[in-house]
């Protein structure tokens, strides 16, 4: 399963956009020729066509969906939280890279992956008005949730490691992962 597709699907479901955005499943190993020719010349997934424009890259898509479709806002009005959200979204690639790199390596969890999850633990403790990154469910949670959920499973099975052990904020986040605002 493509985790970036899960991120976009999660965003459309959260925003109640299932009737406005049609999700088309595409086999990553066998992309149809029409996709590159007619939808997204860069041939990457996911992509969104809206108002005769094509957008790509999952984080850009989530931001675009949040700002161009009705539904609950996924970014708060609070400027400190918005700035922190941008910092966390910028860190998401480094976080994912550290974990994917460690999964491919032999041995225990790398220092890089441990540092990345420690940064997430600290980030989850910054705002105390809820168990999510910005306190309440947000775009940042949409970006990280599919990856954290799968990393927890993979690391337990492959590295015999619990990424949430000794990290109470991450534990709370994982426990509340499906508890989203109405």
C-alpha cells in the first residue's frame, strides 16, 4: 500500500470530500501510460487534477485540499501553531527517510531513527490542549499518522523494537489515532 495515497485518502475522508474528490487506484509497478500523458507528466503518485490544474507531491496536495475545499480546517488560525506545523511538515521527509533507511539496514534501530522519533515525541508534547501535534487534529497529523502507524508495526516485527516505548506523548498519539474531531 502506498503511504502517500493513504495520506491523501485520510485527508479527503477527514474533510468529508469523498463525493467531491474521486480517488483512482493506480498500480505503482504498472502505471498506465495515460497517467503520465494526460494527468501528471512527472509520473509520480499521488496527483490531483482540479480546475484544469494538476498538483503533485502528497504534502502539497494535502495543503491544497485543505485550502480549496470545504470541510473542517486542518490548520489552526493560531500563528505559533501554523509556524510549528510548517516546521513539522518540512521535517516529515527527514523523519520518513531515517525510518526507511533503518528498515533496510541490518541490526538494531539506528541513532538517526531514534533521534527522529525523539523529535516527534518532543513535538507531540509542545501543545497540551490535546494528544495531537498541534493539540487538536491537524494537517500535521494527516502527514505523519500513516507513517507512524506502519513504522510501529514494522519495527516491532522486523527490529523487535517498540518505537513508542518510553515515549508517553507518542503512545497517547497512537492510542488516539482514530479519534478525530466530528
